[in-house]
C-alpha cells in the first residue's frame, strides 16, 4: 500500500487496515516460529506497511 493511497483514506479505514495488518503479522510470526513460513519477506512487507500507516496517522494528528 502506498502512502498516497493512505492519505486519501479516512482515519477509520486506516485504523481498520492497521488492525488487519497487525493480525496478519501475528499469524506470520507464529508460522515462522513453527517453521511453516512460505515467504519470509512477507513479514518485512507487513512491518513496512504498518510503519506507513502509523506515519500517515501521525501526520493527520490521530496517533496517541
């Protein structure tokens, strides 16, 4: 997801995406620990998307 797309979204949509990415990261970490990971680069991509989301939320002034 690109930062430009995130900036056009509402805060509620961004927070929903953030929660979904956190859930996906949680599941991928368990897969990694169990040795069932297909593509280890997914964790890195999800972490970067989470960082983008937090950056956009901070720019909009909605991060506590």
